[in-house]
């Protein structure tokens, strides 16, 4: 593959689709539970189970989408982009329907159905977009640079999606998503594409990636680390509202600081990759995250300025979570059967969704069981919120760091 595939121009053209895709990643998990609980009165425990069920259902079809993606890449990039256009339309419609339900009498059924639609469209786009970059090949630095463009622009989308509902209102946010999807698709059509992949005579088994020990090790680390990151993302607005008792107007500032620092940190982390390698750089990011959430556990009412610092530090750590694991996976795909790149990313996306689903499906009911409800101010409820928001992620991050060191960094056949 020519160097043009890894140029800044092509990185932007390819990566721009990451911006609208980000609307349905973390922002939806941050905004939707708070919106349904406070505006529509949906109980946290019920909402958590709906998010868990919809995400698991959607995740189960990711490997099928991945295998379908492999068949599309075997035909042509034009076929890939055609399916991507249809998925983008469905994603925009589903996002609109989630925040503007047609019925409040059956709002839970409506939410479940629209979550499945939105996530399926999102998954189709995501698998095709990730596979596109992996099939371009490249060394560690080139792969991390291309993934960095995708995730960096994705973080711009996260910031926009986090602050737009407050600053512009939900109707304008939906229109903005539709516009960004259109622009992202148009830019993608002008990006350097991979060569058509020769399609195997027999379709690959759905579980074929798990025969690769390098993939199994990386996926185990990714799962542990992903749950650790998803728990605070799901609970941040509750922590800000009840533990910090911060003004509602500050919520967009906290979210923007978190995601903006993640985006700005990606180029800095990528500069360390040639020196330290992808895995060791990721390990340092995990350490930064643990330090940030330990500090967050010490905060109380009125500590808004200190929490901005926590948001900045944890955002920097998020930069490694977004840019580096995907580059590690692209390396595995490059050294394995490139004809099954979609299958690898299908299972990878399933793991991503499982992380978010477990965070919402376990953390929200656990908080309810411990006596916390939105708006609670008694000491027991606030201690429970602090423990689940701050300390549980630290335990999971440390477990992920240990797994990263033992399974990948010290492994004889390093990724």
C-alpha cells in the first residue's frame, strides 16, 4: 500500500465518519439514561436491563455483520460504501426516535426497539469502517496514525454530542448528526481504499478469530479495561448532580473537558508509540486513569474545579483506550487471514458493546440495590454512588493492567 494511504489528507477523509459514529457510542450511554430517568421517569433498574438486553442482542449479530462485511470487501469498495450509506440513514432515524418517542404509554418497548435499530445500523457502519483501515496494512506507527485519525475525529463527535443537547437542544442535535453522517460518508468515498479481498471458497466459521491466541489475549484485556471505562461514563451525570451538587450548566463543561482532553492527547500518545510500543503506552494510560479516579473519590459538594482536573486526566487516559487497542487488533488482522478482517472486527465490536451493556446493566441496578436514586442526598446513597463511580473502575483498571502486562507485554509472541 502506498504512503498516500497513511497521509494526513487520507487520514482525515477516512476518519471523518468516526465523528458521527461517536454520537451512538459513549454519548448515548451518558445522555440516554439521564434523559429517560429524569424526563420520562423510567426507573434506573428497568432502564439498565433494557440497555443491557438491547446491547447484547445487537452484539450477537456483530460477527454476522463482520462476515457480511468480508463478502462486501471481496466484491468492491463501492459495495461497501453503498451499504454504509443505507446504514447511515437508519442510524439517524433511530437516534431521532430514541429521544422523541412516538408513544409514552409504551415507552419501554419503543426504547428497546429503537435501540436495536440504532445499534444495528451503527454496528454495520462501524465494522465496515474499521475493516477498511485494517485492510490498508502498514506498520505499528502507520496503523496507530490511521486509527488515531478515526478515534480523534470520533472524540470531536463525542464532544459535540455531549454538549449539543444542552447548548442547541435535542432537535438540532439530531439534525446535526444527520449532517455529519452525510459529510462523513462523502469524505469516506474519497479515501484511499483497500484492494478487493479474494473471497474464500467456504465461508469462515463465525468463531474462527478465537483460534488465534493473540486475538484471545488482546480481547481479554480489552474487556476488562472497557468495563472499567464504561462504568464512570454511564454514571458521570449522576455523580456531578448529586455528589458534587454542581450547577446543571457545568455538565457540558465537564463532558467537553473529558472528551476534548482525550482528543488532544491522542497525538501525544502516538508520539510515544515508536519509543515504547503500543502495549506499553496503553499500560501507562491505564495508570493515569487509576490515579484520576482515586482523586475523584475524595471529592464532595462544591469541588467542581477539582473535578475539572479529574476530567482532564481521565480524558487523557481515554485517549490510549481509543487509539491503541484498535491499532493492536489491526496488527493481528494484518498478520492473520486478511479475508476475515470483518469477522475480527465483528467480535471486537461485540466486546465493545458487551462492555457498555455490562456497565449499564450491572452498575445501575447495583446502585438501586444500594439505596441510591437520582437526587438522593443522604450519606449512604452518596457513598454508594462514589464507590461505584470511582473505586469499582479502579479495581477493574488494575486487573486490566495486570492482564496487559502478563498476557501481551511479557508474551513471547508479542502483538
